[in-house]
C-alpha cells in the first residue's frame, strides 16, 4: 500500500498493468487500495475481476479457476446464489427424494450422499444444484469384503472402506466412481491395529483431509466409562503412517489443516476442591496436535505425548457425566475443488466453493446431570473459529497465560459461542 502512495510513477502505468498487479492482492488489500486515491477506487470498482474477488470473500467462497466461465457469468451466479441462501425462493430450490436403504451406514460429503445397501454394496446420489449447474446422478459400487464403516471425498474420487480382520483393521482406498483400487494410492489399503481389549461392539470415526486419512477405532470396556481408542493418521497417497497412538478416552477428532488436528479426550474425575469427599464432574479437554511430528510411545493410562496446546471445556452442571462428544470441521480444510471424475461425470465444474480459511470448528457434547435423582440429559455446543484455534499454537502470550502445560479454560477463550 505504501508503494502506491510514495511512488508517483506507479499511477502512470497503464490501467491494464495496474489491474494485473492488483489481482495478486487479497481482498482486504484491495479494500485498502480503494482508500489510497480516487483513481484506485474507480479502477477497482470498475474492474469485474477485482470486484468478483471482493464479492467472493463477502460470501465466504473461493473461486474454482478450472470452471472456465467468464468473470461476468460467475458474478451473476454468485449473486443468485447469495440471494437464494438469504431468501430461499421456490424456483431456485432443487428438491429430490432419496429412499432410505436398509443398510446401517451412510455419509454425506461434498454434495454426495452415500448409503450402504447390505454388507458389501454402496449406493451414491450426487445432489443437484440448479444455480451451480450440478445435475443429479445415481450410481453404486460393490466390494469383495464386509464394510465395517466408510467415508468419501468426492473432490478426490476417494472412497475409504473399512474391513476388520482381527487383530487388524484395513482401510481400503477405492475409487468413488468404480469401487476399484484408487489410481492415486501407492498401496491398496492402510492397516491399523485394533484396540487390545477389542470387542465386536466397536465404533469408528474416519476423516479425510487432502493427502491424509485419519481413523479412530473405539471399544468400550467393562471396567471404564471411557473408550479405549486407537488413533491413526496416514498419508493415503504414499502409505506413510504419520501418527499411531492408543489411549483411554479419545472421543473424536477433526483435521484443522494438513499438519494439525484437534482431539476431544475424556479426563478422569478428580476430587472436587469445593466439596470435600465429593467427586467433580467428568470433563472433556481439547488438544491441538501436530501429527507430522514423531510421537513417543505411551502407556494406555497416559495421554498421547503429542499435544501442542490443550484447553479445558467448561462444564454445564455440577455433576456433569459426558456420554458423547464430537468435533466437526467439515468439509475438511484441505479439500480441493470438486473437479474430479464425480464432478465431470455429466456435470459441469461449479464456479466456486465454500472457503476453507474461515471454517468453524463445532464441538458438541451430550451428557447427564447426575446431581438429581433422575438424571437430566443436557447438551452444549461450542463454535470456535478455526483460525483462532490455530493461533493458539504460535501466540506466546496465550501460552504464557495458560500455564506451563499449555492448558487453559475456554471460558477465557475469546470468540466462542456456548449454546445450552
């Protein structure tokens, strides 16, 4: 910005050249440039490409260059999309009825709904969008093993299907369109060990973020209310394991970017300092980890030695017993534009997508208040801006105020919402 103020010769450049320079700036810098002079304000407001960048930011969208549409057409589609999300006019709402299959598994990601139909069959529906030019499509795939759980990433034509062969769980890397081994994967599957105290009543939690696949395998034991969990993160394209740890109490996780993940972990109850002889409420802590760093081995009773910063969630009641906790940051922040086979299979590439820079990390906790004779179910939901959560990693002032162990209560964390 100072360059434009202090160098008179810049204003003498051709408008086309100045426009090319301005196209390399962020939308915030473009807004600052408008305040430099009337000349720059007129140039920016009169250039469709620059206005499109500002309008995208205002709508929380990112451009998809591979779409091929003109800037004027994209601005018109964006204006109709923004108006539709605010008013929901009937002529812009696309309705589609999809039957509920008998299979117990389902997934919705990237505009694709997937349902299991039996143990080895999956059916997919690409949800239409009249504004973005996405047409409906239905297809199915069959596999040669019983599917324990699965997830999809339509932007990469990726289907991750879990198969259990005790004592190992295999994550098969398949094409979402064909069900065949994915061409971009060096190995056909990734392997993760089952928890030591494995039982048939296990659950899974699978996430995809760009080149990385993460999985949680949970087993609830008879001696503890907290699940015994195996957490693994691997590069699905190279087959390299980035993180593999086992611990009691890991509830859920989500990718923040291609290096960091947020983990929800239950903590054991400790004596309450306020009431002698009374146990305090069970709690959930939020740990942000760098899964690309080497993690030392840990015992089952020890937390994984990999958190960068840990935050304690506030409790809702005096005797808060957590029975479910989940963190969501979908679609995954590193999710590229949907320009793969799913999008090109009879549909044009959308002109824009939801931005991944300003995502909201949603933490939902369900539990009961055991202070009363009849347990009352309670729930809370916290919405944390992803940039602020990541900022905790390099904000030394925050870490200093949090203490030597990097722990702090989220009541002092600015920018979150607590819904009771």
